[in-house]
C-alpha cells in the first residue's frame, strides 16, 4: 500500500514545498484504515484519561493490514501522524498499535509495550506471516 499522491502534490514535493497539512491530508485519504484506527485510539485514550490506548483486533483484510504497516514503517508518515494527533505511537506485529500521551520521557507503560519481552509475548502462530 502506497500513498496516492496527486500530480499537484508531487510537483510541490519536487520543489520542497509540501506543508504538514498537505502531507497529513494525503495520508488520511491514502490510508483510511490506519487513519481511522489512530483517530479512534486517540479518542479512546482521551475519553478514558489513561494516557494510553491500544488495538488488539487484527485488520479485516490484507489491504487494511498493508495500510497500517505503511503508516508505521515510514518515519515521515509516522512522524507526521504523531505531530498531528499529538501522541507517541508504538507498534507490534501487524495490528497492535498503541497511542501514548506525549511526555518528555516515556513512562513505564511505553517501556513495557516496546520491550523485547512484550514483542515476543505478542507472537501467535496466526500472526507469523503478518
């Protein structure tokens, strides 16, 4: 899954003139499954007041999985999403995305979520090819 870049936006990129808002709009329209998941997690985190929310439901299909992987594998996309939503993102496997309230120093929950142990514990046979 790649971004759908309009000819106008491509021309702006060639000139080094793309704004964060234009990039975010391209991400939102190109990767709607990933966008909606992140937005829902941010809303849940804010509503619960926990500073954390995560997704444990696998994507419904390979297209959705590809969108999530694309959004989180790219430093540029991931950084833009973190700035836009005002969160820190963490990712495990093909679907376990978490949002954390931004803090200068990540807390214990973030350290645990991104630990080698949690990555290993999140492995299951059905997720080996994700």
